[in-house]
């Protein structure tokens, strides 16, 4: 029997937003106090489970890149990537796809700043989450123009920095009702149309569920095209981007997702994308990591020889029995 190698050394990263003040359209005063940039770094380190952070830029007013670097160093964390905030009120009508050239230029300028911040902090890549690049109503936009602006916006920044890695984090909707970068397939097609080699994809397990995809299949697709830049984990009910703790709902699909990370030889830290509205964020991180480590241990018990034989025959019941044995020990 061949089983997967152990993953005791698996590292985890997280998003700084998990430790910040979380609001929604009802509790507009937030579910907790305001938390500054430097404090989020302290809280992330306090979880005892993270090695790095996805950092939103700009930081709080008055907080310098040097101060952020010092805080990361003090707490033994690294910046996994920098995410420019191209989705706030300034970009309410779009960032790279805004109808006016001045706003598109502002998005480009912020992206350029993020490249420099990433270099200063030693981050592995710059992530774009163009959450306002889309539309809300039929006939609201010309789709060809929207596509051209989305692709050209990312392409122009990437061309300026051929030695920097960029990634798109796709999502079906929110805050716009329809996002341009909506699914793995649609996003990979658009990335190919940029004509550059240094742009890839972030596959977020929850976003994939939300898009009615199979997350493991989406992960395999991005990897097969050489465009996989990062992996994020969370969970939801498939109707919204709930960002619940990893494995809270979809244990078997999370197991398959982790199995694929082993199969493709993924060695970067797995990143948590959590929004603990009413929970302690450090506790949510610890619970997610504990669940993922337990599932990775179960994945290591999969009989890979028999599983691959079953998959070659499309033998669903044998595959299910092997998963049950690994997951439940039965």
C-alpha cells in the first residue's frame, strides 16, 4: 500500500483582516473594537499557529512600511503577499474596470505602490482582489469594454514588473452582484489573454464552493496551467462567502482538497481566509489549523495505489470506501 507522505511540517498563514474589526450592513458599528495594523500582527502571532500574513495596503494612516516590517520581525512572521485595497469606496464603480480613466489610473498607481511595499517586506507576490470590478444590473456595462479594461489593467502592471509574481483571487460575487474575475475557468482564460507569464490564480476553497465548483478540481486546473500562486482555506454553506473555520462543514471536500495539495507537491503555507464575526480570531485560527492537521493526517492514510486504480476505472464506491476508511478508520 502506498500512502501520502506525512505533513507534520505543514505551515499556515492568514489574512490580517481576520484579526481586524469586522462589520456588515447591519452591525455597521462593527462586531468588535477597531484594530490597527500593528495590533493585527500581534494578534496573529498570539494564535501561535501562523508563519505569515496577507497584508492589506495601504496600512493605517501614519504606519510606515518600516514599522510593519519591525512588527513582523518582532513576532516571527513574514508577509506572504501584499493586497492593495482596490475595492473600497474610492473604487465603488470599479478599479481596473472603472468607467473613468482617472479611477483606473488610481488603481494602477496603488498597484505600483503595492509592488514596492512587497519588495520592501520580502513578500512572495502581490494579490489583486478586484471585488468592485463587475456590474449589478443587465445592460449596465458593455461586456467587451469591461473585459478589455480588466485584462489590460492587470496586464499593464504585470508588464511593468516582469520579475514580480501577481495573482488574482477570483470570487463569484460580492460586493458587486457579478464580478468579472468570477470562477476559476473564467479567470484563467482572462489571465491567458493578458499575454504575460507572471500572473496567476489564488484558489480560495470557499470561493470555489460559492461558485458551485469542486474546489479540488479547480485547484488541479490552475496547477495544470502553471498558474497556481496561492491556496486559501475556509468553509461556507455554498450560498455566500461565509468564511467559516476550515472544515466546519465540508469535511470530505476539504479532505480531497488537501489530498490534491499533496499530489501536486504544494509546499507553501496554506493560508486561512476567515471572518470570525462573533468568535475570538485567535481561537478560530487554532480551530482551523487543528482541523486541517487532523484531515491531513487522515489524508496520509489514503491507500493511494487502490485509490488511483479506482479512479482509473471511475469506480465511485471503491473510492468512497477508501475515503471512509481513511476518514473514519472503519
